[in-house]
C-alpha cells in the first residue's frame, strides 16, 4: 500500500460512514467531502476497503 493511498482510503471511509448515516455530514472536510458529493456508495466501498495483497493480514506470533 502506498503512502498516498492510505489518506485516500481514510477519506473514502469517512465519506462512506456519512453516507450510511454513521457519521454526520458536517464532520466531512476536504477530500472526504468531495468524495461524499461525487462518488457512489459502491465506488466509496471499493476505495475504502483494504487491499487483499496480504498487507493487512495479522502475522502469527
């Protein structure tokens, strides 16, 4: 996961939470507000979910 991708994922997650009614819309700023206004829920879900390349998996201890 690139360093630029993490803030984009976080913004999409905030916008998605607002769309689902779990966060107030007035709380959104910058990129999250822009994503809320311009993207569909499906697009937000695709951006917000973590990559499946193994970066997010827990390592056994």
